[in-house]
């Protein structure tokens, strides 16, 4: 009778111990919480789609900028380094030699430059909604895959124009693209977290990117160096990426020894350390950004 009277009066029973979810800032070094990131995979997809649309919104040429930048850079390099400086190119015409390196390099550099400022640019989102902050720089880097595919199609067209067809080594290409992605994402996690604390980072990035480019075998072949200097030089992960692309597409020499191993190891270390540092600093983002 008591239960029936409660129902008639519109009284509902409430559990004595309701479920409470409390969100607290992390302390010290914390785990990466990749399961949480996977749970927000749909948000990651929409962030990638947002970055792709915003990148060329209200531009006259639109996605053509993804082709213009590496193409005209190749023209300048071919003129000054190929014709005037007579830079060796491992027996490959210099325009296609440089463009095969510029395609992965542009993917890496654009992802690094844009992702380093991604947290500051998403300040309103970070302050209002809780979600894994790792999703923001990851989405920015992944959105560059669209530009990469467009410039890669142009690269294939230039290869046929110069009489080159992809070798059987082309099946290794996804691994070198993955290496470029890991390198770009690892560096982006470091600099995006640092940029929240120190806004000087956005002024350093153009200089750092330019310095990194000339320390990568883009305008010159890595074969100019001999061992052990070549292995030491491969501490730069983009060395393995660029030489791997040329080897897979153009058949240039590549030593699958210490160089590739060192580049891959450093790239993985950069990603792991960047993710850990990002998660450590994440608790301060909403207050500082």
C-alpha cells in the first residue's frame, strides 16, 4: 500500500548512493590514457574535418595551395642548387630528386607549424568542454594527410614526365609515411605544450623549421656523408623519411642498416616523450591558455 501511495503522489525513489564522476587535475607523471582517447575517436574525426575545412576557407585557390607550395619550392631549388650549384642528385634529374623529398617534408613541416599553435587557437574549446587534449594536435597533424595525397599525385605525374616509374620498393612507402607522421606528431606534442606556457615558441618555429630543413637531405643527397657520420646524421628522423621516399620511388641508394634504425628509434622516442610531457602539462592548459 505504501508503494502504491507513493506512485499516486508522484514520488519517485532515489538511490541512496548515486553515481558521481569527479574530474580532477592529474599529479606528476601520468599515463597516456589511450583508451580515453579512443573513446573520443568521433570527436577526433570531427576535429580533423574541421581543420581541413578551415584551412582553405575563403581562399581564392583553395586546395591548390597544397600543390603550389612544394612545386614552386622545387622550381627554386632546381634553379639555384641544381643548375647553379651543380648539386649531385644520385643520377636522378634534380627537379624530381628534390620534389620527392619535398612531399614528405611539407607534410611534416606544415603539421609541426600548425599543431604547435593548435592549443592556443582552441582556447575557447579547452576552457568549456572536457575531452582528451591530445586530440587537438593529433587532429591537426592528421588533417595534413589530405594535402600530402594531393602533392603525392603531382609527384607521380612528374615521375612519368621524367620517365620514371615506381619501383617494387614502393610497397615500403606507407612505412616511411608512418615514420614522417610519428616524427611530426612527436615534435608537435612537445611544441604545442610548450607554446601554452611560453608564447615565444610561435616565433621560434619558423627559424627551427628552416634549420631542420637544411639539416635534412632535401637539396643534397645523404650519400655525400660516409660512416660513421651518416649514422650520426640519422639522429634527425626526417633523414630516414626523405631517403626512404627517394629509394622507394626513384630507386636511389639506401642503406637499410644503422641509418634507418637510428631514425626510427629517435622518432618513436620523440613521440613517447612528447606524449608524456603533454599529459604532464595538460592539467594547466585551461588556466594558462
